[in-house]
C-alpha cells in the first residue's frame, strides 16, 4: 500500500473509530489493527495522535462545508430557502445510521481544554457555519445578529440530536429559524 492509500485508510479508520468510541478511547494500536496499516507507517504518516486528530477534523471540515453548500445550491433558489435548507441537511445527517453528534463539538468536549489546535479547528468550523448563514441573511437584508441566532439553533440541534438519537431537533430548529427569518423581513 503506497503512502497516499495508507494515509486515506488511516484517516477513514480514525474518523470512524473516533466517532464510534471517542477520541480518547482510541489508541494508535487500535488504529493500526483496524486500519491494517503498520504501526511504523502509521507514525510516519502521523507522528502523534494529536496530529491525526487534527487531520481528521480538517478533512471533516472540508467535507461538511462542501456538502452543506452543495445541498443549499441544489435545493434552494434564494437566500431564505438556502437558510432553511441548512436545517433540512442537518435532519438528513441526524437520521443517518450511527449518528453520534458533531465531531467538532464532541472532540472539543473531550480535548478542548488541553488541545489548543482542536479548539481552533472547532472554532473555525463553527465560524464557517455562521458565515454561511450570514451570507444568506445578509442577502436578505436581515440584521447581522440573525446569523448568530441561526447558528445557535443549528449547533443546539446538533447537540440535542446527538444526545437523543433523534433527527427531530432539526425540524424544531427549522421551525424556530423560520420564525426568526420571517420576523426579520420588512
């Protein structure tokens, strides 16, 4: 297996195991066993578990940003509908088998106090969601605070869905988002 294939295998395996068990519960030896990549190659690719966690989060960040933007562009023709489409996208994500919550929220909860790079990645990821919402609400001429409120609804839905195992928080957050959007329109 070449280095690129090994790196992809390790990242895929780490993302799955971190999601299933939590970051702290998964050691490098477990990653070696589950990925089939030798421990020597694993440490050549990722000299520390911290670097692996950061790589998993960076990859996840790009995938989420791309998927959310693509979903909005595919299903909505205007900023109002693109804003609400965020919550539909969340609902579909929450309904996926094995959904255990947001990787950024979960990893920050585990490591945020002792891993400044994890904190920075989580903050950047959450800011990107807020910025996406701000682009939509700005286009509507809504007050700037609306993007912050919508981001809180989305992130709160992520937490509650992760805890309850239900996709329903997305629909509840969407209903609240609609009220906020409608109240912001002239």
